[in-house]
DNA sequence: GCCCTCCATGTAATCGATTACATCAGAGTA
DNA sequence: TACTCTGATGTAATCGATTACATGGAGGGC
């Protein structure tokens, strides 16, 4: 593979000049420039980003660690991160943590070795020593979607408090009283916060929450189905099941269908987290939509701010309630 | 950030010894080794993969260019590629071509500059001069999911011929005769092949295909909806709509629902490409399932074979028909 | 006691770019 | 003509690792 030295020899100039052409340095004659370009073309020269990065100490690369690409929420997030980064001249390396701290740390290590300029993490579970150390050392880190308690790192996340309050209001207006919430693990900030917001909203609307109506799963469809089964087996089952993410909603849907129950007649269903196919099922699922693309975009902006020496501030974007038919037909002021 | 030189000084050895420890060279004393590890820990040393890659001329990185991460099929594919590559010690950089040749070429260029060891491409549309040149130069390329006519590169793809034949048999057995197929653009190998297989299967079963019943869209939901509308507006609308990918199926579902038609009573629906939520809609969608994860896995294996100097052979995996309820209730021998 | 072998470790060249500094030609000025 | 200044280009050090080859010391055979 042709090197800068070959191009220089072929064009009859020095490597410095070729490098200047590569970097659009204006102090190169138009004539020399065209000669160099011609040499590059003839040799099919492809600049070596590895060598450049070694010298410049910058890779123009961002690392993104997400919970699971196969989860549409993260897919949309990743897409936005990629698009935004690309527009700013950065390449993105995506790592799939599979919701496991160990995998997450593997990617953190790998990406640091690759010398990514910045790191966007959707932290799984607990604070790991590795992440904590990087945060303390002031590494170029930003948390996306989730935060970690006690770790001082800028974050970009969605705030579902208002949307959950709106959902509870909507449910109440439709006459529902016995509302259950199945959510993710308390070790995830998203799991904790959604549960907290739900309990607060219920209290605000003077609705009682049966202790058995709040269950923690793992944000996967299997646990959504299992918890739904448990709820439906209660002597007094809930009138509404509100699931903590799109996969748990899917599990709930399964269990409800398997029992031959009708939505929303026998039991209503709502989801925290909206995905493109929810409007297409019958009945269309009422959901709280997180601005996934916007989160990704803002995340990149925050990290680029940090890299550019500008102050990086945490961002919290509101999630919004999208009323469809799965909780009942009533119109809602929303 | 600590360099190998610092570690060496701190441990009282030479850089060569540190490098040997990093690379598990057995000729280092156990005692020296522990001293070096201690120094690394104390300095929070992180090896610089950029420098290593420059020297070794290998990045232990694979590039993957897909049509769209937000399409669940590609998400699953990407996930499998990542998992498999990771198990072999490789990192994956994913590029989103957004189904545009121009974007695809941008990523090809970027990934070549990054000196990825191998490149997995799901080619969009036409053969671009860039891709053609790399193929001719014998670059470490593998095509995934799709192939390009006239370009000699190993490929890993799914073959839907048998599954489409099985679907047509299934439809015929249920009494359907007027079957329409809305598919992707003919410029994509997947679009062409699926259409060809459909026509062949229809002929085999002695079913006539009304020319208006075969329409080409763009593998996106919008065109799925538009084409479905056109079909339903025909004086003699089809009894079955078979959509060429999961997004077009979604569009078709929309249009059918919007008209208040019932599936499969008023019109049956089938999809080429299965996604996790198809079993959860009512009625569950009959679909042809492509082994996306297996494609990804095999793709990585093929490219690693190439890199390892072993012969890289093209792979074609059968897609399978998954009968559900959207075409009618009849049991099928499949 | 001498020499050879072997093993652990060190020295220094190298990968391909960037860039501070040096150089040199030509124009402008007195 | 001689001098300076400017602008284009060249020379060589550098980034942080790997690795071929050099070195030196311990141990064994005679």
C-alpha cells in the first residue's frame, strides 16, 4: 500500500508538501497541489489514519457503549449518535454491553486502548471501579440515557416524570383505579426513576398502590411476561399494566394474548418507551415516547463541547405521552 | 497518559521487556513479569492500540457497513457480527449507509483509512467504482446479505427461494389465487431475487400473476403503504399481499388497518423477513425468517478465513417459512 | 579453569504520518 | 549590486509501540 513517501517521490516533492496537501495547508502552490493529487490518484493512495492519530494524538473517533443494539430504543439512539458524529467529522465505534457490567468494562478498556477522543456510555447496572476511576481522572466521558449515583459526569437523559403524571391522569380519567407498574431493576437509574415517578404520580392523584402492583424485572420481554402472569393471577388483578420499557411491554402483550384476554376491555396496557410498531398493533399501544434521536444528538454535542474545551452541561429532555387505544377509547387533553 | 517507557522506568526494565509482558512472551521471568504488572497498575497504564497497530500493520478491527441500524434485520445482523468478532479478539466499527451509495462509499473510505483488517459490506444499490476497485485489488472484502453483479467477492447471504415456494404452496392450499408481491428495488440483489423466486414459485404452482400484482418499492414502510393502497384500489384487488421486507409489511399493515379491512378475512398478509414483534400482533404475521444472526456469524468467519489465508467460500443459508395466522387458519405441512 | 550454550534482557530501527525549523529562490528596495 | 524580506518547500525529530539482533551472565561439560 502506497505511503506518503511514495506519493512524494512520484510527485517530485517532499513528504512535508504531501502532508500539507492532505491537510489543506494554504501555503502550497496550486500547481504543486495538482501534481500531488495526480500522484495520489495514480498510486491509489489512502492516507493512514493510524499513523496520523499516533502523531496528532487524536483519532477523530467516539466510542458508544449501549445496552443492546437489538433494542429499538438503543438502535435509534445509536443511529442519531452516528449521524451527528459523522457530520462533525467523527467516526463512531459501537460496543454492545448486553446489559452486563463485565461486557461494558471490556468495551471501555478496548475503546480507551483505541484512544477514542470521547466516550458515550449508557451505563449498565452498578458503578464499576474502572468507570469510576476514569470519571475521577476527568476522562472525556458522558453518560447517555442513564446516570450513575455518586459519579460526577455530565449526562444526557430523558425525564419521564411529567409524562408518567400525564399517563396516570389519563388512566384515572378513563376510570381506571388499580394500576400496576412492572419495571426494570432498581440498580438502573432508569428503573428507579420511573418507579419513583409512578408512585409520586399515583399519590398526587389520590390513587392507592397495592404493594404487589409494583414489580421489578430486568427490562427484557421474558420478565415482562412473567410479571404480567403474576399480576393477572392475583386475587384482585390490576385494571392496567404499565410496563417499564418496550421489551417488557412485548412480554406483557404475549401473556395477555395467551390468556385470551382483550385489551383494553379485560386489562389495559401502557408502555414506557415507544417503538415504531406500537401504532400498528391492534389496539395501538399507548406509550411514553422518549426522544431517543435527540438524546443521541445532544450526547454527541455535549462530548464535543467537552473536547472543545467548552463547558459540558448535563441535559434532561422531557418524554411525552402518546395516547393511543390500549387503555381505552377516551379522548385525552394530554 | 503513561507510556510503555514510563512503565519500563518505573519497573526498572527496558521497554522491550514491558512489550514482552504485554504480549505474553514466555521468555520473561515470573518475577520480572509481576514487577512490570505492578508498575502498570501504579501508573494506570493503558496500552496504545494506535501505536501498536502502526507497528504491527494490523488493527484487529473489522468494518461493517449496513443499510440501516434502525431496521431490526440489520440490528440483529450487526449484533451477531459484533459478538462473533469480539470472541475472536476483533473490534467492529459499524457504518450506516442509509441505503445510499454515496454514504456507503464514505464509510468504505473512512474504514480503509482506519486500516480495518477486513470489511463486511451490505451493498446498497449499484456497484460503485470504489468498491469495484477494492474488489479487483483483492482487498479483504465480504458481501453480507446482498451481492453485486459482476463483482467477484465472497458473499454470505440468505436464499429465500425454497421458503417463497413453501409460502406460495401454503397460500394455494388455503385457497388463495390472486397473490400480489410488493418488493424492493430491482437494483438490489435481494429485491431482484425475491421477485424472481416469487414469479417462479407462482408458475410452478400453476398460478397466474397479474402484471399489476408485482410492484417495486424501496424497502421502506412508506412505499409499502403506498403500494398496498394501489393494489387495494384495483378493480380486482389481490387476496394476499406479500411484502418484501419487514418495513414494507409494516406499511401494508397500516394501509389495511386504515381501510378497516380485516386480516386475513378481507386480505391476507405475509412478509419476507421476520421480526420479533410479528408474533405479537393480531393476527400474528406469517413470515419468511432469515437467519440474520447466522449470516452475521458466518460473515465474520468468512472474512477471518480470508485474513488467515484460508480459502474464503461464499455461503448461502436457507430462509424458512414461519406460518402464523395472517394468511388464514389452515394448518400447513410447511 | 576454560569455553560453549542458553536464557533473560537491552539497544535501536521501524511503522507512516505531522510539524518546527531550516533553506533557498526571487522580488523589492536603496 | 547588495541586502532584506517573503513565501514555498525540504529536513529531520517525533508520536508509542514491536522486534531483530546484540549482550552479558550463569551453568554445564571436559
